[in-house]
């Protein structure tokens, strides 16, 4: 009961102090600064990338090229840790899908400057999109958005603002208010939650092919939220149920069939490679 009391106390204090933004930040964002691993840890050549959001915040990421890549994956990660915690998974994406991967940290995460917020994360995602579109080694028409958990909300909204080749949403929630009501049902979350992170509303407006993946043992984001997001997406779309997977082990529990599902989706979503000559 100690955890619940702490949550209730923090919520009450936030209401009394009128610091809704501060309360939301404490419950939503869990960044760490130190990078425990890099792509080099797993033998991957990579480029250290520094770039700026439109408001001047300096951001950090890694570009991992793949020889002969047909596409580039722009990875929007979840609300905890930093890109160093995704280095092993990054190696799997690179090897299994045969594509370039760009993974970066939002403001306040890893080596990136600033403090996280919904508006800030969207500025960061847009800056990453512009960066990739300007690179001579990236086909602007072959950029895939991949968002996991909180990053799925960011990716879906970005997918409305730009023109991705495809949108992949893993363990997506419907919107932040639904998540808050699910986990903190004993608090007046409607008055505490200001950010929207409305995956459901955004995906309805996306016109790129959409793949939704969700573990049916997800203890953080209810499986039916992934189903709702999928139902809201326009065709063409696909849904992959990761049997037995919880929130953070999707690609591990999913194993080979998980990667096969991703490859099958990309085979239909991406344009056929041009014939030489």
C-alpha cells in the first residue's frame, strides 16, 4: 500500500499547490542521463548525431546505416530510460529488417538538453524527421515511423503532420487520460492530466499503412487499447498479437514470428525496389 499512498499524496499535493504540470512530469517521464551502452557495444558502426529542435533545444541520437537499405526507421522510444537502453534492440532491428535506423533521445533524456513535455517531444520528433529528410543517404520517401508506448503517441501525431512510408505502433495506448484513469482510478485525473498524447485521435488521420503490435500480457497498457488503436486506423493496416508478451519484452517473447510480422508488413507497405538500369 506504500506506493498507492505515495501516489495519492503526490496527487493531493499537486492539487493543493496548483502544480499540475509538475505532477504530470513526475508521473509521465522517467528519463535517465547516463548512456549505459551504444551500438558499438554490439558491433554496429554508427554515426553520433547532434541536431536542434525548432526552439533551439540540442538533441542527440545515433544513425545506424545498413548497406543497400530500402528504408530508414525513425524510432520514437517510450517514456523511460534513454537510447542506451535500446542499443541491443537496435541491433536486432538493423539485422532483421535490413534498414537504416535513427534512434534519438527526446529533450531531457540521455545527452539531449531540456525538459520533456508533450509540445517539446513533438518538436523533437519533427526535428528528427527534417534531419533524415535532408540526409543524402536517406530516401525521403522511405522513412518509416516506429513508436513504442508513449512513443507510439508521438509517432502517430507525427504521422499526421508528415508523409511517412509506413507507421508502426507497438504497445500503443489510446490517450493519456485513459491511461491515467486506468492506473490512478482513485485520483481526480481529469483535473490533473493536461497532456493529451492522443494516439487514437491521431491514427484516424494517418494515411500511411499502419501496423499495430501488442503483447496480450501487457501489464502497463491494456491489450484492448492496442485493439482500439488498430480499429481506428484506416486501411491498409495490420495487427499482430504478441502472445505472452508483457510491456517491455515484446521483441524477446515475440522472437522469430515477431520479426517475420514486421518483415511481412514492410514488404507490402514499402514500394518495390527499382530494377537496375
